[in-house]
């Protein structure tokens, strides 16, 4: 098993999907679902945060993109910190 050196939930999902029939197709499906979830969550969060900056009307796409970029940078920093990233933030 090529992912035996990794631990945690992502490694468990990969290991389980490797044992299923059509494992490559299932792994690609998990990847697409995960990317869709992250994209829609980031879009919703950036809309909510940019809407809270407005007194009236729709937030501009530039403001939404700024918030999405800040959310992405924050997520990248937490991922780069590893398992203790959330604890370091708290």
C-alpha cells in the first residue's frame, strides 16, 4: 500500500478507496467532491464577509475576491503549520 506511511482520516479514505473496485474512479470522485465543497464554502464565506462590510446593496466582485483570497491565505498558513495549526491559532 503506497500510503501506509501516512496517518489520519485522509489516509484512511485513500486506503479504503484503494480496496474498492474502480478505485481510481472513486478516488477521482472524492477529489472532485472535495474541491467542489471547498470552492462553494469559500464562495459562501467570502460573500457573507463582504456583505457584512456593506451598509446596503450587493458587495462588489472585487471585495468578494479580496475576502476569498484572505480566506485562502489563512487556510494555507494553517495547513502549512500541520496538525497544530488550529491550536496555534487559538
